């Protein structure tokens, strides 16, 4: 076997890679579902890398808007506990040359029909977009996503159940490339993250920024939080509903001490015993949310006060990611030209 390809199976450059779209206005559910698990990986010491997916953001946003959100989202992540000393953060377009070259090469290994059969893409094309009105960036985004992963040679990709097909596409493309040109791209593995679904405060589906009255935003003031939680839907004493279960989950995820965990559990027990504790529970939930948000908001403004901090983080991330990307492309070109 060729020198360069000998260890391709273990030729990973990163343990865990994950992307974030630079859309503003994160909700507390975004934190719990997507960012808190990263802080846990960080604590485990895995080489975790986050990229700001500004090129993916272009699918449904103007370039100017996407650009203006990059620093904002990084400030959010730092405010939420991502430690730039432990985790690299890079901007996707900082390695656009390498990424686009790999995307082009990968696009050669998937047919148009296969692309349109990818479940996540099919779902998107069924909701508010159709092949008639969706731009083509949407159609190729699973391949750009595969390039994101393969160019950094990441071993694990954390995904929810609904994102599984993206990783399958990435593995398929890596295998097709390897079988045609010789073993080059290490195939990544899926890392299923524990499913967590926070519902909207009034129970109208998932908490989402597209339904602002039902969501708690990271920028909400204590007054707004109080108003939103007062209006939250609960259940009759003795009755458990999906929405109330979600409120207990939200509280549990925000508890910081054993006392708080116990208190949350006790509210649940008392409620199921038929006691009238919902008013008190709402006060408890409000306290947890307000404490969490004020800690985040303080930390975020500290981050923004530090001159050039975010620029430096982006530069370090760029150095790291572009070295990996260049190395990967060098290996690819070697294989292509054999
Ligand atoms: P979105 O902003 O809707 O694209 O969501 C980005 C990520 O945030 C998702 O992939 C989830 O990991 C997480 N997330 C968003 N909304 C929720 C929710 N209601 N419950 C749990 N996690 C969520």
C-alpha cells in the first residue's frame, strides 16, 4: 500500500466536528439540545472543533446578513461555556477554496436522483420549498456537509436521529471515493446524541425561534421571562401531559445543585399526588431560567469587551482548519494522480 495511504483508517485529524449556522436569536432549547452537549465533550477532553457554517447559511440568507452574524454566534457560544482554549472554532468560508474543491470532487460520486432521495433533503423539499422554488444550494447541501466532515478528517459527528442520513451520505461518498482512487479518506462515525426535545411554552410543538411568544430567547430580560412563564400551559393536579413533562425537563436541565434537582423532583411528585403546586413550580422554573440567562448575558458581554478576542479565536481556528484541509487535499490529489 502507498506510504501516504497506509494508515488512512486512523488518519483522523479531529475527534468531533460540529457546525452551527450563523442565524441569530438562539433559544434556550438551542442551548440545551446543541450547545450543552458540546460543553460536556469539552469536559471529557475530546478534540472537538466547531465551525460556523456561513456557506450553508447562504442557502436561505443574504450574504451580508450571514457575515454580520458570525461574531454574534461565536460570542453566544463563548457566553454559553465553550472554552476557546479547549475547542477550535473556525469559519467555514475561511477554508472555502479547499472545501469547494472537495465538494466538486464528491459531487461526481452521487447521482442527481440519489441526491434528491436523501431523506432530510426530501423533507425540506416537502415543507415550504419545492424543487421549483428551492435554490440549488439546498440540493447540494448534503454534499457540502460531507465535504465539511471529510476535509477535517473527523472521527465522530454528533447528530440527532433526524440527521442520520447526512452521515450515511458522508460515509457513502468517502467509501465510493476510496474504492475508486484507493484508500484516502477516513470514514467518520456517527455519534448519536441523546434525544432532547423542549416544547414551546404553550405546547404548540417544538420550542422554536419561529414561534417567539412560545420560546425563551437567550436575550430575554427577567421581565419577559416572568411574563412568558406565567403564561405557560401546565396541567390539572394529578395529570401529566407532554407539555408539563417538557417544563420539568427544562427545569431539570437547568438545575445546578442537588437541592435544585430534588426540589424539581418533589414538585413533580406533589403534582402527581394531586397537590396544587403549579404556581410555585412556575416560580422555581422562572428562577432557574433567569439565573441561567443572566449568567450567560454577563459572560457574553465580558467576551465582547475583550478587544480582538473573537478575531483571534477565528484566526487560530483558521490556522488549524486550513492545515487539516490542505493536508487532506494533498492526500486526495496524490490518490487522484496515481
Ligand atoms: P435550529 O435553530 O432549529 O436550526 O436548531 C439548531 C439545533 O438546536 C438543533 O439541531 C437542536 O440540536 C437544537 N434545538 C433546537 N430546538 C430545539 C428544541 N425545541 N428542543 C431541543 N433541541 C433543540
